[in-house]
């Protein structure tokens, strides 16, 4: 993700709008699976930890996080 001109606070705000695909009334931030947001040069790295190993929703969550930007 291109991070030029954005802040980590903005990213956290956008992530707060990303719904969990299995429980859509909760955001991925509220669910507690977003562990870190880091701006590295012109890239934004979002670290997500699934609620359990092999979580089938991780692909959908990854795609939704990318779309949020």
C-alpha cells in the first residue's frame, strides 16, 4: 500500500471501518486482530493476527483491508 502523505492515525481510522466478515457489526480493530500499523518508507504495513490458526476469513479480511486504502 502506498503510504505517501498518510499517518498511522488515518490508517487506524480506516481500519476501524473494516467489518469482520463473520461478525459484520464488529470492525477488525474492535475484534482485536489488527496488531500494528507501520509506515515504512512509502509503504504501509498492517499486521493482522487471526483469532485462531487457519481462520478461513483471513483472505477476505486481507482483501477488505487493502480495499480500505
